[in-house]
C-alpha cells in the first residue's frame, strides 16, 4: 500500500492523472513455506524488472526527476530480494521432516521478532508520514 501510494502521490504532484485498475489476487495456497518464499521471490524479481523498465524509460525520456524518484524503489527492491533469499537459504538449511519442524519454528520466531514500522496514517501524505515514522 505504501509503495503504491508513494507512486500515486508522485504522479499527482507532477500533474498527471492516476487510473487505478484491479489487480489479480495473489496466490494463497502453497505446498510448503519454501514454496511460498520461492514464489514470493519470483514476484519480487518481476517487480524489480518492472521498476528497472520504468527507470530505463525515464532515462530515455530524459526525465531526471522521475529517474531520481525511482531510485528509492531500486534500493527497496534490493532489500526485498535479499530478504527473500535469506529466508529461502534458511528454509533449505533446516530441510523438512522432524528436524525441519524444529528449524522452521526457530525461523518463525526469528521472523516474528522483527520490528517494522508500518505507516497507517496517510492523511498528511506518504512522504510526511514516512518522515514522522522514521526512527
């Protein structure tokens, strides 16, 4: 939501019009946690390619403002793919079976302990909300 609203606001500030379209429901059933994270990584790679395509277009159009704006997303995607790759590596390390269940429990505890700030108040705009929620 945050990432989409950030783009929405940027386009509006640039004088553009935004037309929101429905998106396809993401998968909700998986064979295993590993399958889920592998599919999540594949989706993140799709998003990364889409962002890179937008950056390429901004470069071709000599739209320096948009190119600069999109760099936040480029950096964000590096983190997103790295996060998924780390989790996949851990899931492969613990494997399946009885030993895998113990390892899965440990991974779940580790992921559950992560602290993240999720912006929920969009009343002052995305940029203001992000600055207010920064540590």
